[in-house]
C-alpha cells in the first residue's frame, strides 16, 4: 500500500484547522453582535442609513424610506390604540413625502398608498380603533383565474375570518408549492404545517400573535447540508414562500409571509416540532380566509426597477 503524500496530508490538516478557526470566528462574531451590539451587522447598517438626512438620500433610498416607514404605519393602525405606540412613524413618512414632492418626483401609486396610510393614522389617532378595510372589496380568485391577475393582486393579510381552512384547500396549496424552482434542483424544503384548532379574533398584529392565531401556519425550513453557497438556502425558502402565497390567492385565501429567521428561536422550534438540527427555519407563511383588505395599489412601477443594459 502506497503511503500518503506527507505534503498533501499536511495541507488537508491545515485546511481543516483553518475551517475550524473560521467557524469559531463566525460563532464568536454572532455572539458579540447579539451580546454586546444588541443586533446584527445588517441591522446596524440599516440603522446607519436611516439616520442619513432626507435631503442627502438618493431617490432609491428615499423611496425605500417612505415605503418602509409607511409599512409600519399600516401595521400600527391595525391595533387598538395604546399609549406610546406608533406615534413616530407618521411624522417620518410625512417629512419624507414632503422631500419627495420638493424634488418634483412623480406621484407614484405607492406615494398615494403612503398618503392613504397617513389618513388611516389620523382616524386611528382620533378614535383609537383599528383601521380595518372591508374585505368585500378584495378580489377573490379561483384556480381558473388568469395568472396575471393573481400575480398582481396578491396581498399580505394579517386578519382572518374565524373559520377553518378546508383540508382540501390546504393540500392544494402545499401541492402547488413543490413546483417551485430550487438551486441545482436540491428541493431541500420541509414545510411544518400547523392548523389552529381554536381560531380566535386577532386583536393585534404582532408577529407572535399572528403565529399563534393564524388559521394555518407553514414553517418553511431548508436542509443546509448540501449548500456550498451562502445565500442559496434563503433564496430557495423565499421562492417556495411566494409559491405558497400565490397558490393560496388562487383559491380565495390570503396570508402573510413572515421573515424572522435571525430573531426566531430556532432551538425552541426544533424541540417543539421535532426538527433535526441541520434544518433552519427561514420563513413562515400564515394564511386563511381574509377578514380585511389592505391597500393593494402600493407597488412600484416597472420603470422604477427595470434597467436595460
């Protein structure tokens, strides 16, 4: 038997030790971020960009700033009014909208959506009551509906009727989801599906309340063991999440894709649902029969995102 090449063996040994060291550095960095920085590097980057003066923001950043803060206003006014909650965001949106108009930028449909949310906030501030728009004006679809109409009218819903979703419809949503594309055809998803046997009225839209009270909660996990890429697992989770959302829309249902992988207690989740350690929960999809209409005409236009090169 030929003896192993000592140089090659030494390189393998050094490589393994370097990989171990890099793993230790990653873990140490995460510990420092959570323990001392009280947040991730990405969160601190976002916070730094939020602190840029409005007049110094470029058009893209100003638009994101309006839509992000507008989203928080939209969520806030769906709660009962409580002291100290939701009072900072409307003024941020108003100031940013004024800067947008000052520059003479066009009044896009998502600008109109932001203005409507500020009107909702005024009513919420006066009455203290959640501003829930009637579901009667929400388009309803079925499996024969035109694909483009389903794509353009998918909404994020956080209030559901207090009725269960039929098993047949849940199965159809799950069946459609597995036709989602994945990186290198790995198809490593596992969907942990929980039906809520006691559907109750939702009195606020915090993430925990939504997870506990949604008629159906789908936890999207990815087996990371055969991903040499950094971002591919999250991409695969996002694509199947959208597939679930579109399938639900086509069946007259509506839901909310909820990202929370970095703040979600993965170990608690694994213990509760007997999930193996190599699976990571990236995304949740919560759905049921909608009890509200969100302001749907809030999308940016194609000419704002398409850059022909």
